[in-house]
């Protein structure tokens, strides 16, 4: 009945979806130059193209989002974590000035609040008012772009290890330099960035001087149905802790990602190897994420999917090598929105069934089974937080999660998303003092 009601309501959104181009995950990637023709502008599109001269224009945009979470045992209830129900609100306002064909300046103000949260606010929950983004683009010649300033980075479609952090209240931003080359379907990126630290006051956010993120990324197509990405990315972090050891981390990741379709079959695999040094120890870590699906030619387009994810753990804290995989800046909602599943010391399988009753409505049911890759390392939560006491047990089973998701694009501007998770605690989580937990989330988002 719920799905049918949503499908009927979605019929009213069909006209909206067909009228204008959809918003992009990275709003600064949107190009409204096509609205130069006044006849193309309708409704709020008039804000997206404000002529400043013959070859210059200003584009205004924004977002209002509320997310409500209900969690009866955050972090499996370990260390006295109590039930919590709270709201997270996000307000964004952007201005995008195209000063001819070679220069562009983009800025975005953000205000973020948490309401009703009993636990201390996280680093991505609260920020009274600040410059979420502020950068300049220069195009010295066609096909080249130089970007300097505060920016978002989503260089991989999967966003496994470098993500926008859309699920959190405050999205991930970086300060630094990024150079992009696009030519004949091939994209090359080189960057040197530092993550932004979000402070709760006004205009007090700053770059993290103890972290440096740099690398090169190449993406292109092998044929019309197959894409290949290759990359090398380094992360330096000063004075961090792994287990009982504290020191400086110098880590280099080399990876590739292959994705494609073959008729009704789709697939995607990403593998990464990490080398480096931490507090005098050699880093030897890796991760593999793979997914595949088959879409049936039936009503509601059922897709049967399976995803397998593995991230290495440290097998022996005394052998002079660190085997714990570092996911860098991961997508928090990759597994689900509970934050209970991190990439480090992970072995997980997730079968799923996805239905599309209407092109604006997606429903999914999935089952996540998770184990520790090695019993010698801890259970890791998002983004790379250790579950207290989880390294004392030899048990490997972390638990199983039944998950239901629904996403409805009510109109071009409005999106609704809900998720419900029943997380059963496995032997390793129970040994650390954990228990079963239920989680519910609802998001309503308005963009213009």
C-alpha cells in the first residue's frame, strides 16, 4: 500500500523531472549557461542565470535539508551509549560567478544545526555559519582547469574512499589546489589538499594543518559499456593512534576501478593496495570492493544484487608492520547510515533486491553480514573509529543487518529518503559489551 501510494504521488512529479536538468551531487559541477536563452528559464531557473554582461553571468542556488535519526543503541550500546533521537538541519546558499569563459568564482555559505541530541555533537553536526566552499577556477586553455580554494572532491563515481560525506550534516570540504585535464573522454586530476576542520562557531572553520592529501587520478572508457579508473593517492597524518601506538602516518594508496554493463548485467570492482610508514612500522594494507547485479525485464524492474567488501586488519601488533586499512575519506552511507560499519578490518557480504515502481521512486531491501578480517584487530566504526574493547575477543562475527530503503524524487527540487535497519550483534560485538540495535532515518531535502 505504501509503495502504491508513493507511486501514485510520483506521477505528479513526472512533469517536474522532465522539465529541467537534474541537480548534480557536486552542485558546483552544474553549468547553467544553457539558460542564456531567456525562453529556457522557468520558475526558479531565473535565479540560475542572471546576466552580468555579454559573456558573464551569476547563478544563485541553495538547499534546505532536515534529517531525523532514531537510534536505540549507538555504537552497539558500548560504553554507556544510550538511545538517541535528534534532528540535523542544513541550510546552504551558493553564488557562482562566471566572468567570461576563462574565470569563475564559486562561494557557498552553510549553516548547520543539531537539535535534541543527547550525545555530544560530532565534528560534522554543528556549524553556526561559515564558508562551506570558496574557490576560483581558471581555464588557461580549452580542456584544462585550475581550481584553488575550498572545494568538494568526488573524483570516483563510487565515492568509496574520497566522498562528499552527503549523509552527514556537514559535507566534506578541502582547502588546496586541483588541476584537471579533460580530453577525448579521458579525465586526469592532480591535487594537493588539506581537509577542513568544522568548528561550531561562525567563520572559524580552518584547514587541518596536521593532514595532507595529494595524488593523481585518471578516468576513461575502454568502450561504450566499460570504464576504467586508475589512481595513486597519498595521505599524511601527524600524531595519530593505531591500537596502543601513536605516531605519524605516511600512507600511499594505488588502486583501480573497473565498471560496466553487459545487457541486463552490471558490475563494478575497485581494488587498492596501501604502503607507507607509521611510527617506525611498515604499512601493508589493502581493500577490495565488488558489486554486481542483474535487472529483470519485469514490472518494477527488479534488480538482484550482491556486494562483497573486504578491508585488511592488523594480524599481529608486535610484528613491526601495520596491516589496518585506512579508507581515507569514506562515504559514510556506503553500508548504511548507522555508522556501525567501517572499512578497516572488514569482511562483508550484502545481497539486495531493488525495485523501481516509478522512475522517481526506488525501493530496496538488503541483508548485510559482517565479520572481522582478523581477530587480532578491533571492530571499526565510521569513519575509522575503534569500538572500545573489541580487540580483546577472538570472535570474528560482528553481526547481521536487515535494511529497508526508499528514495522518492518528489519533484526536481524535493527529495525524500527513508531507511530502517535492524542490526543484530555478533559474538565479537557482544564480547565488547554490545547488543542488538534498531535505527531509523528520514531525510527531506529541498534544492534550488
